[in-house]
C-alpha cells in the first residue's frame, strides 16, 4: 500500500508537469504579428513606443522637430529648418553667397558706353554672410562694389565705391554658371549708363 501511494504521487507529479509544459508550450505569442517602428517594442501584444513617437505601431511622430538639426542659428518649424539670414539648405548648412563666389568673364552692354568685355571677381565681404563684393565693377571702379545676397539673387544699394562722385545701383541673379545683371551708373548730376551684362563663371 505504501508502494502504491509513492507510485501514485510520482504519477501525479508527472501528470501535472506535463500539463504545465503543455500549457506553456501552447500559450499564444501575442507579439508574433506585431510590428513596432522607430525604436518601439512589443509587450503583451501592444507597442511600447520610444520617446517622441506614438500610435498603435509607433509610427506617429509627436514632435516633428525631434530629430531635426538646424545649423548656423536656424530653427526647426513643423519638421523643417527655418534658416537665419544668409544661409540655406535642408539643415541651413550652406552660405547663400557661396554660389556667387569666383571669377567671371563679362559681356557688358550699356546704353552709353556700348559693349565691352572684361573680367571681375566676386568674393566674400567681411564677416557678414549676406554680403559679397565685386571687384573691377563696370571695368572702372577701383574699390569693390558691395551687394546683399538673398537666395539666387543679390541687390546693389546705391553706393559710391571710390568716393569720387560716381555711383552705382543694381540687381543680379544666378542660374548655374551664368550671372545676369542690371545696373545703372550716375555721377552727381545724372544717369550716365544703364547696363545689362551677362557674366560667365570661369
């Protein structure tokens, strides 16, 4: 009788162990078909999302500026960089004036002085990233003419580069390697020349 009790106990232990193993092996994997994106992970059939993300699959960005980096004083607005004056690019990484810098072959056509060919140079002006300087402007001025850059265009405010009564004002725009300009020259009394050169980057 004692042997029977021992055998019965062993049998019951084996049965309960088998049931436990069967139960564990048959327990449903609730995360099997769950996809969690952007660093999220599944727990009991639900996505636990990383910081900045929400939604059933962690695919909804809570803060659209969370992973956006804007350089040179730019700020993120609705997921895009709003650049400081003088800068452009997805991350405000590029100075606008960079595209203008270099040496140009100029074919000038003016109302009074006629057509002429010459060269001028465009370089950075001081530490102001919105400005450039143009040397040998009109094939006449000794001092550089200063222009303010905005995107693919620049503006030349009325100025007297050589302080000798000769003044200049105008605009310019760039497309690829070609710079198009329009400007006027005057002295202390009247407009002397209206010019529209085409300038090719060398």
